[in-house]
C-alpha cells in the first residue's frame, strides 16, 4: 500500500465520521451535531439510542487508537455498549468533542503509518491485518450511521405526530 493509499483510507474514515457525503450523503458529525442530548438519549422501543450508537463507535475508535499508539487491545465486544448515561447537554457536548478529536487522531495515525504496517497482523493473526481492521471500522461506522439516520427520522416524525 503506498502512502497515497494510506492517505486514501484515512480520508475514507474521515468521510464517515467527520466530513464526507460521498457514500451516505451524510456523516456522524453532520447527524449528531444538530441534536440535543434529550433527542440523542431518547429510546424508541427496543432500538439503541443515538447516543448509544455514537458511543459504541467511539469505543472502538478509542480502543484501536490505543493499539495504533503502541498500547494493548483492551476493548471487548461485550463491553461495547456499556456507558454511563448522558444526563445533560454539557455531557453530550463533551462526548461529541472527544468523539471528533479521537476520530481525527485515528485518521492521522493511519496517515502516518509506514506502508508495510497495513499488511502486518493487527495485534494477533486471528484479527487479520491493520488494513482489514481499519476497513472494518469504516464499514462498521457506516452500518451504525444508517441506524442513526433512521432513528433520528423516527424521533422527528414522532415529535410531529
């Protein structure tokens, strides 16, 4: 993978989280910045809340960032929805700021990786390569972005009924 390709995969990650419109015509930042904490934490039937989904994606970004910086892989799927409830607008705003900053760090760390790193095993062979894990993060993010868009539409529709 050339440095140009490393830049491209970082750009694809930024598109889904921070600033893109190419695939979904929206991104996490666009969807989340315009809503308040009450909407973000409103439960519809058995669906996850918007805040739950955003924190879930952030959990993985944060955990993978730790590995990118030489740390351990400490994240576990079974804990990926375990967060203290957001109870104020300040908590929601602080979470969003951390989400955007950690997402930008994730993209920057990818851009600064040596080309060879992309083909190396991510922590252990069973997890596949760095490239596979970064691409999975992008795909996982789009999956939950779609859910956020739909939940947001349901909440807006319900508030107008």
